[in-house]
DNA sequence: TTGTGTACCGACCGAACATTCGGTTAGCGT
DNA sequence: ACGCTAACCGAATGTTCGGTCGGTACACAA
C-alpha cells in the first residue's frame, strides 16, 4: 500500500482544491436534490469529499451558501431586464424577448434559479431574495401594461395577472427541465413563447402584428 | 378570576377539541408558511394551542400529517380526471375542462395542493406522492395527444411538453394565489385558460373551432 | 360509585444538527 | 532551512429535533 509516514492515504493532486465557487457548485446541486433544510453539513461534506469542518474554511456557514446561490440567480435574472432595449422596439417585442431570455437564463443557471424559487422567507437571506423577486415581478408587470396599451397584447386581463401567469409558466420549468435530457433550450423557449403568446389552439405560423414583433427566434444550439 | 378548583385556567369549551381533520387543517397552513422541514412539532403545538405530546394523541407523527395532506390533494386532483366526460365531447373540450377544474380544485384545496407540489421525494410518503403526480401527468399528456389528432390543438409541439407547460402554469398558482385576496376563481380560471388556449395576443372573443369547444365558461361565484 | 374513552400535559430521551477548536499537511517564497 | 498560508481534519460543544412515557381532567354510562 502507498502510505505516507503518518499512515494516512495520499491526497496530493487527486483532485484540485476547492474554492468558494467550485464548492458552491456542488452544494447547490445537493441542496436541490435533498432540499436545503434537509441537507446537513455532513451530507454536503460527504458529497464534496471533505470533512464537515473544512467547509467552514471556505464559507461562513450553511446560510452563506444559500445567499451566494440565490444572489447569483437574481443577478442573472435582472441582467435580462437590463439588456439593451434597442430604443425603438415595441413593449410587446421587449416582453417576448424578456420571456425568451428568462427561459435561457433559467436553463443556464438551473440549479441556482431552482434554489431561488424554492426559498420560503424564513431567514434574512431568504426574505431579501423574495423582496428582489417582487421587484422583478413589478418590472415585468409594467412591461405588460405598456404592451397592452400598444394594443398587441390582450387588455381584458389585468397586467399583473398576465405577468404572474407568464412567469409562473417560465418558473415552473425548474420542476422538470434538465438540459442534458435531449430537449434543447431553443426548442423549449420556442414552444413556451408560442403557447403563451399565440395559444395552444394557435396555428404554428400565425403572428399577431408585423414580423418585427418576433425578432428573436432562437437558432438551434 | 374564573378558575377551577385545581387553580388551572378553564379549558372546558374555550375551543372545540381537535380531531384529525381540524388538526390537519392547522398543520398544513403552518407547513406551508415555514416549510415542512423547518416546521418543528413544537412550532405546530404552539400554533394549535396544544402541547407537543398531545399531537401524538391524534396522529402517529409528523410524516403522517404530510401523508394525510398530500393524499387529500391527490384525491381531489384525480377526481377531476374522472369527472363524467359526457361521452360525445371532443378531447379538446375535455382538456379545457380538466384545466379549468384543476384551477378550481387547486383554489379550493389550496394549502393541501401547495404542500403536495413542494414534496421532494425524500421519504416513502413523498415518493408515493411523486409517483401519483407522474401518473396524473401521463393521463393529461394522453388527452393532449388526442386533442392534437383532432386538429383543434397545435401539433407542432410535443404533447408531453404541452401538458407540462399547461400544468406548470396551473401549478404555479400556489405560489401567489390567495382566495381571500379579491380575485375570484372564475376570473382567474377564465384568464388562465384564455392565455393558454388563445394566447396573450389573442383577441378576447376569438375561438378556434365550433362554439361547443368552449362549453364551460364559469359563472361568477 | 366505578369504569371507560377522549383529550390533553410536563418531563424526559437519544439522535442529529450546525458550528467551533486545536491542530496537521503540503507547497511556496526567501 | 525557515516561516507563512491555503487547505484540510477529528473530536468536541451546545442546541434542537421528533418522539415517548406516565400520568391527569372530565364527560358519560352502568
């Protein structure tokens, strides 16, 4: 057996050492599998191939891990709202863009967004996350309102209700979508925007305004 | 002060005694507020106005409470699928009916359904619930497939994907809908079915087939 | 009066929990 | 050779958890 003078197994270069990011990446997956509350630091340590106490070398505690994860998810989501709006496009086009890009971000940052959406407002970290989600909601509702005023989006439903249905559908993707499962993000976001904007009964090619209203059909990746 | 010979406060008839159902009703609300895992039996006892040990007089444990709750939710949901299909209606009409009735059931049994949808498959109770949810999903996907074959529902999207989007939207209601908040179930289910079947850009009155396709517009309650 | 069943309680228990502490190890600059 | 630091560890600490136990209080029936 290959042993050191101390008799303990050689660790040297079996795996690169952890830093905050690589540790968080693993932690978030475990949190999603077992649920944040049900995941013990012991569970986490086992999965990392570390001892419990070593985790505290990288982060202050369990809650900081949660904070880092939901922070990352919120940043990615807000970035979508702030993407350059090309000044002259309609609110409807922007809304469609925000929905599509949100699906893409959700897919790209799936474990982080999943964790964010499951937060229940117990600790301070969680309450801050919920506050940010409400802010996101408000800005989308604003966009819906302007789109309705433009006339290319139905105005018989309250804008706030529309934005809740919209992002209810988008957010529900975390419950089943797995990027490695064969369904591409492009096909997914096409299907989702098609159903939400044109309806289940809509003919595939139908559109409701000038072609410019649908500027960002995704290319297959 | 009104005291008994024992010097302890009078309990008699201050509140009706609990049975399994009334206890469950409170428990489910607390589970949803704090999350099942984060809710201790102590939390529960405090909210019930009981001691921890008294809870065990009514139920075998925490997990039985969860089981009772998700069982009740699943029963209510499956009942919708088994409602008499009037033999001659189209699959599209039945699909629309199932979506609308699911919204109604979700609203009527909100705390129970909420708990069901948050179950993560850790214990046996939770795994059984998830198995039942998959069965529900399968039956809806079947319905979508038949509707697509009928031609009144778009067939450029996989039936299973459609059913996931449909029930993703429906299920997302538990994240924000509160029956006491002024929005009636009728308005909600009208809005939801309108967006999903006719699209955000759809004109309010448009329909895609014969009027019989939309047989169950809800009356205001 | 005595017995029975339902509803309830305080004191307690072992296990699991997040976190802390006092270290060791290995690589690197000097 | 020396000291420094990042990365890591085993063994504890105090706390909280779900659950148990041996009772009491009281309505009601015989």
